[in-house]
C-alpha cells in the first residue's frame, strides 16, 4: 500500500536522479565532440546497469522471505532508489525526442544508431549487471 512516506521517498529520489542526469548531460556535452545525446545515452546505460544490479541484489537478499515477513530492505528506500532515483536518472522521453530530431533532420542512420545504442546496450548492461550481482552474492 502506498503511504505518504513512500511518495516522499520517490519524489526525493526522483529529484536527485534528475539532477544527476542533468550533470551527466552537461558533462557529456562539454567533452570535445560530445553532445547532450551522448549524455542521454550514458545516463540511460548507467541507469539500466544500476537497475539490473539493484533488482538482482534485492532478489538475492530477499530469496526465501515471505512478502509479509518484513523484508530487511525497507520499501521506502527501495522505492526511493528504484522508482525515484533511477526513474529520474534515466529518460525515455528525452531519448525518444532526440531520436525523432535526428530522424526529422534526415539523419536516419544516426537515428537508428542512437536507437540501437540506447535500447540494445541498455538491455545488455542490465543483463550483465544483474548476472554479475547474482554471481557475486552467491
């Protein structure tokens, strides 16, 4: 059940995640040849790896616990990290808007490369991070 504490945790995590995404985007744009699209890709890939690792960490730690047993990782903390911070850090809407900008600008090859980099690399790092955490914790 959602409580005010959970909502505050999500909002706090989301604010911090959004600020961190902005910093990554600014840093990526400051690199020679960098851009805000590079920043979006980096944030999405880091976020995918982090959410895969975090979800696996929780899965291993909570293995065998009944859902009502009072899991050792409090729900507000999980929501602050998983839904708030990582949800605010990654950015699907910006990714789609930037891909559309490339497509409308006639840079179709770049648009598909950008799409592949975010989706395929994001999925790959999520799977790798999840597997790494499970093997590390076993």
